[in-house]
């Protein structure tokens, strides 16, 4: 049943940034529900904050929709520490596993 699956997922909650990145990178893991772009951007921004720190460069032109959305999402995290970004990434991955039934 779906409750049993939810319990399995919760029992195996991801604890570290490295585990979370490995899980998200696994092409075998597919969400049963569509993950909205704002949630994808949240993961992207947190990952970039961990790996590169604060956003650099200038904001892409408005016509460059995807690049600009990524830049803006990352820019919102300016000043966030690596540790906080890692914790946020893990929390968001666990939330997406639950919310979008990723297995």
C-alpha cells in the first residue's frame, strides 16, 4: 500500500548532502508526480550555493528565461553558509521524495 511505501521512504530518510546528490543524480529514481519548476530551482540554487558560494556574474537577459530563473533562484541565497545550504538541500530532497513519491 502507499502507506507502507511512505514508511519505507521515511525510514530511509537521506541524512547527508552527498547521499542527497547521489539520490537526485540517479536516473533510475523517477517521481510519480510532476516536480514543479520552483522546487527544481530550489535544489539547483542550494547545490550551487554549496559548490560555488554566492552567485557571481551579471543577471542574464529577460529573454534567457531558464538562465535568468536559475540565476535569480541562486541569488536569493546570497550570504547563506555552505553548511546551511547543505542542510537545506538535504531537507528539500527529503521533502521532494515524500511530496512527489520519488522512488
